[in-house]
C-alpha cells in the first residue's frame, strides 16, 4: 500500500490527494451548478417573482456562472463528457440518480490516458463534482 493511501470510511468525504479543505467545496459547487442549482443555490429573485406572480424580462437576469479553478478543469471535462452516463433507478414518481457509471469514466480518453496516480486524483475530483450534483439532482 502506498504511503499516502489510508483506509477511509465510505461515509466520509475523501479529498483528492494533496487537496486542502476548500478544494472539495469548489468541486461540489461545480456539480451543483451543473445539476441546476447555480453556484449558490436556487435563484431567489426568480422564485420570489414567480410566487408574487410578477414576470420579469429575460434581460433582467444575468447568466449564472460558476468559477472553475484551473486544477479542476480536466476533472470537469471528464464529468461533462460522462454527463449522460448516470446509473439510475426508476422510482414511483421520478428517476433516482445513483452515481456516474464508472466504466464510462474509466474508458473516456481524457481519463484513460493518464498514469495511475493521476487517474486516482482525477477520479477523486470527478467524484466530488458528482456528489455536488447528487445533492441537487435528486431533490
């Protein structure tokens, strides 16, 4: 076993090797944004206007953006490329998203061409993005 490897309870969040605390939050924010929550959650102005029955012109809203750190860009590209490869369960009233199909992730050229250590780091980043998306997508 490598010196940096350690047993991790599956319920705990595993950080990418060498990552500091804020990096996993940034990765999860990318997943939340992808799943439709935007960078900070639901758009309060739009929901308030809807509740009040007020229609606002489209030009009133600025497009929502989400910052992506340069070291997360490649992981985001893998996640986006595999965005149609979700394992799902048909529920009574909806589809429940479980996780990405990792065989699709492993086979993607942006992932498959990496050396083993880089694959481990990249997969951990993709999984953080996935966790952020799952926080939103099944609500």
